[in-house]
């Protein structure tokens, strides 16, 4: 897991660069090959909340935007959320988690790292 900031991630590119959170000034960003990932997580902060248990339920008081989707990753992890751009033949897609209190604002799921993707 690499925590940091990227300025050149695009879903259609095969690689991008991450300036690590703990890197000293002047250190070159790390090159990341998208095909080596499970997902790319865009988070609110790098610390997160160790006590928070990620929920996989939609909050009825906050109607979701987009189509509700269930992603089962190859390692068995399940992510419920919404998407506006899932197409089976694309290399990946964005998901906003169902858990509004999650530290994850959205994530880019690598399609090759999934076992099953279904609309709810």
C-alpha cells in the first residue's frame, strides 16, 4: 500500500505517479502500473479512523447518485456503492462507497481484480 498524492492519474493510462506522503523533499514520485492494483482509493485523509467498521449499506436519508453496484474483488473483499460509468469491457470504473462515513471518497476499481460485479 502506498499513501500519497497523484497529479497524473487517468483511467485510460497504464501508469501514473504517486508522491509518497512520507517522502522527503526532492524525492522522485513512485511510478505505479495500474494493472498491478486492486483499486486506487481517493481518501479524505491518510490516517483514517481505525475504529470505523466499513458499512455496506446505503443511508436512506441520503439517496445515492448513480447506479447501486456490488463489487466482489478476487481476494473476497466486497464493496457496495454507486457508479456512473461501469461498463464490463472497460479496464476499470469509479465507485463511491455506500458508507457515507467512510474515509474513502471514491475509488477506481481495476476490473481485472474483480471476481464479480453486479447492479443492485
